[in-house]
C-alpha cells in the first residue's frame, strides 16, 4: 500500500483489546481489508516508532442490518493483532489520534 495511514484505520478500544494490550503487549487495530501482514508491520513501526514482533489478522464479513422493510449489509473489515517486541514502550492511542 502506498500510504501508511491508509493501512491503519483506527485502534479498537474494547475490553478484550485493552486486556491484550496490558497483559500480552498486543495492539488491536482495524486495518484496510487489502493490507498484508508486512504492510501492517511497516505501518505500525513507522507511525508509532516501535519494533513489531508478530502480526496476526482476522477477516470479518459484514452482517445484515435492517431498517423496517429495507435490508443492507455492513461493510467487511479486517482486524490486526500486533505484538510488540520485548522492551518496547507501549503505545498510547490518545497521543497519536
């Protein structure tokens, strides 16, 4: 991908994501569906200035949503779990948003 800010869309701030951040040194991020693990690793290292140990990804299919008789689908999206190397300072989301 051309721009690192197109790769990473937003941090996912959930209870599970915050627990992984504190215990396992892992960031949970929503990323572009076409982004590869290498793209995600390079983008996180460039934006947050940290070293990445591993990247895991999960694809989610958009669910059907209804408004009365009208039906539509939410968009498909991709989640990335980015584990930081030992000794790296943990990223604070509010400082980079």
